[in-house]
């Protein structure tokens, strides 16, 4: 799966599952301040990512991820 496919899948579930407006989802969008993802949302995101991509997110690895593009790159690195 290439980075574009990962990005589209992540964008799709953020819009559908978390009701984030698609036009807010930009590469440099901050997950918390721009997209409004809070700690409870991250718990749900772990489940969604596991279902879609087939691996478990590690909470400690997410601490350093700030932006949408960093999140997509992290997922992409785990799907190789």
C-alpha cells in the first residue's frame, strides 16, 4: 500500500467515523488543535486503524505525532 492509499483511507475514516470536515484535513493540520481529536478519540482511532490496516497502534509511539501527515507516514511505515 503506498502513502497515497494510506492517506485516503485515513482521511475517509476521519470524515466518516469522527465527523471531521474533509476540508480541514490537510497535511500540516494538527490532530488535536486543528482536527479536534482528543484523547478519547485516540482510543477509538486505535481500534479503527487495527481494523483497516491490520496492526495495533502503540500509544507511546503516537505521543510524538502531531500532524495529519506525520500520522499517515507512521501508518504507512507500519504497513510496508
